[in-house]
C-alpha cells in the first residue's frame, strides 16, 4: 500500500513538473516570437538605411561634380571678363559670374532645403550611424533567438527524459537570451564591444 502511495505521489509530482516545464516552454516561445519580430524590424531598418545612405552619397557626389564644373566655368569666365573691352558684354559676363557664385554657395551649404554638400554629408553620416546601430541590434536579436530556441529544445527534452536539470538549464539559457534581447533594445553596442566587434557608444 505504501509503495502504491509513493508511486502515486511520484506521478503527481511528475505531472506538476511537466506543467511547469510546459509553462516555461510557452514563455520561451513567446519571447522567441518577440525576438524574431524585433530582428526582422532591425533587418528592414538596415536595408532601408543602406538605400537611403547610398542615395544621399550619390546626391552629394552629383552636387560635387556639378559644383566643380560650374566653378571651372566661372574661373574661365572671370579671366575672360577681366580682359573684355566691350562694356555691355562684360556686364553680362559679370552678372553670370555672380549667379554662378551664388549657386556654388548654395550647393556648398543650403540650410533651408538641406540640399547643400555640407547638409548632405551630415545626413549621410547620420544614416550610416543609424544603419550600424540597426545592424548591431539585429545581431543581438539573432543571438537572443538562438539562445531561446536552445532553451525550448532543452525544456522539451527534460519532459522526455524526466530530468529537471535540463529544465533548469533551459531556463538559464532562456534568461541569457532575454538579457541579450534587452541589450538589443537598450544598449545594442555593448555585446558587440565585448565580442570584439567595436561599438558606437551606446543605444539611442
């Protein structure tokens, strides 16, 4: 009778343990889905910022080429104007030179439209920083997702093997995954810095 009672208690304990592990698996799966979603968002941001950076640098380069062309033409006309004897023609040339100078100044810096070389360079560098930060976030979420997946596998194995040690290990690895996911949200550069991947001075 005593053995039957102990056996019943063992089954009841195993049932409670399995329910706890099942709950752990559900929690890990929930955070895995969240990590995957955040990772996808970060990956999309990397792609978007890459395109925007490329477009901005292309605009900057086009401005630079046009500026060089106009500056060269302006210098040539300036020399021609200095030796021009016809007053009317010289006035037209000087007016055009003045127009080119104003245009070159705007192409160099245009705070109103934000389309001068100075503003375009600042924008491109800002986009590069945002892209780098998004890439580091993505890498954090990838590592977090891997840890959470391993936790789910170990937790599932603990039910099959009836070994609570695996469940505890699953919980520990899952906690590490959650910590890395939190770093991806608030301090994405820290993990990459520790792993030797550099960093950009903290989260935004």
